C-alpha cells in the first residue's frame, strides 16, 4: 500500500514538474516570439523612414538617370518592409492594403525610366512622400506598446482581436487603400486583368440550372445519373455559377458551371482507383477525344506529370493568326490511370480568353543575341504576359548551355517586336 501511495505521489509530482516546465517553456517561447515581432516592427519603422528619404531624393532630379540609385533603394526598401510586415500579427485588412501599396510604389519606381513625362513622376512621388510620412506616424503610434515591451504577446493578440482594439487598424487600412487608388491607379492593362479574373466581361446569354445540368450530363454521362443538389453561388461571388453535386456508384464530386454561357469552371470526382494502368498514349488519346467532344477544339498539349493514380495534363489555347500558344489560357486535367476517365478539370483560365493583338515580328540574329556556346533547342511563337500585364507576342526559346560539363536548359522569352527579354527561366 505504501509502495502504491509512493508511486502515485511520485507520478503527481512528476506531472506537476512537467506542467511547470512546459508552462515555463511556453512562456519563454512567447517572450522570444514577442521580441522577434518587436524587432520586426522596429525594422519596419526604420526602413519606412529610409523609404521616405529615398522617395524625396528622387524628387531632386529632372532626369531619371539622376534618380536611378534612389529608385533602386525604393524598390529594395519597399520589398524589405513587405517581408517584415507579411509575417507580423496585424489586422488583416490593414496588412493587405499596406503590402499592396508598397508593391505598387516599388514597381512604379522601378519602371520610372519608362515614364515619358517627368512632371507626372514628381507629382506621384511628392504625394507618396506625404502619405508615407502620415503612415509612419500612425505606424509608430499603433506599435508603440509592442516595441516598448509594455505589451506581451498575449496582450497584443488580445487587443488586436478584441472589439476594443485600442487602435483604429481598419481606419489605417482604409487610408492606405485610398493612398493606393489615388497615387497608383490601375492601368488599363491591370483593369482588364482584374475584369478577366472576375469574369466580368462574359457576354454570353444566361443558362438555367436545368441547362447547366444538361451540360453536365453531356460531358460526364458516366457520373451524372445521380445528382444530389444544384445550388447557385452565394451573393458577392466574383461571378455567378451553379454548383452541381453528385454521387454515382463509388464516385462523389461536384461540377461548377458559369451562369453566363454555361462554361465549366471546374470538375472534381473522388473514387477508388484500380491497380491496372493504361499506357500513357492511350490515356492522352482518350483525354484529347474528351476535349474535342466537349468543344475545346483550339487546344494543344503542353505538358504532363504523374502520381501513383493519375496523370495531370496541361493544354494551351492556340491563337489562329500566328499559331501561337496563349499561355494565360490553359485547361488543367486530372486523368485516372486505370481507365483514362476524367477525375478533375480546371478551365477557369481558359474561360477568361485573353484578347491578343497583331504584332510586328522583327528579324533576330540569334547568333549575336546569344553567347557562342548557347544552342537553341526549340523555338516557337507564343503570347505571354509581361510585367505590365500586357499580352505580348514572343519568341519562346528553349536553349541549352554547357555549365562545367553539365548541360543547363533554359526557357528564354523574347518580345518579337522590341526584342525585350521578358523572362529567363531555368528548366528542370
């Protein structure tokens, strides 16, 4: 009996020591994390001051060459502040607005040598400097408790998420959003891109839920016999669509179809997979027959990858004038290895069809363009989006180079008209 009492007492004592140890460890972790966040807030404050100084320096010059170093500093500092802020526990609406503003400020400074009217640059950056000064003052007030050590990590979070936050974070977020809209309004290309993402330009006639179901049955007759429900998207969705849920034998899943035009946004089917595996070429042929039957007649195969149960295919739309691939207009498919059936489809990018413009193709001498030890393995025309969100016709080149006995392969994307190198990417 005494032995049993001793064991119980020993166990209780051990658990108490363990609990105290874990509590101390948790408290130490909280202190360390609080210190880390305080340092990041201080770093953001200091760099915000440096950023404002860099912006002011660019206003000294009439020519962009004179402000090049300061503009590089704006790009670097805006990126540094974004990195500091992105990992901090902050009000989400404020954080999102601030990161957006910093990104647009950095991009504007980076692209300033393309601004024809230097007066416009001065006007924008003078206002940006004023807004940065206001933001720096508000940021200092908002973070003083954490930076000074008066607030613990728990105190900070409690205040941040409570009804009485002690600071108007939402007001700061709204102010920064207004700064963005006034200082860096969306360009026509950015506005078009936003419209495409939200499918605002779909001009197709509306379809009824019954018509959406008919479209589902035509595309996927093997799983569309037992429909569980047909629901409309919730108010506030970027675009209205119907979601059809189904259960057929051992398959369950859904399909989303746009209200305008009855376009398939996405399809997903969950089911057990068999052990047998069809040859790759047979699966690809079945996939391409499905695409043809579904009316996707302007696509070409681009790439594939596999896992243990399925192949993942990417098909790209081809623009008819230049026979150029439009890499922003793709369809992704997941195809079962056992029978070649479609178990996943994402056509949201394809629906947003990019508007492509005719473009000059200037003569290029690749022998002088590239170093002598570079070999062009493949060349084709394509439309890609540049950093100004414009669709440009490009030479899409696959090149190789001997890198100390190892062959490196790269994709090099060159504007057909201006010869601008839009992107260089190493391929695996």
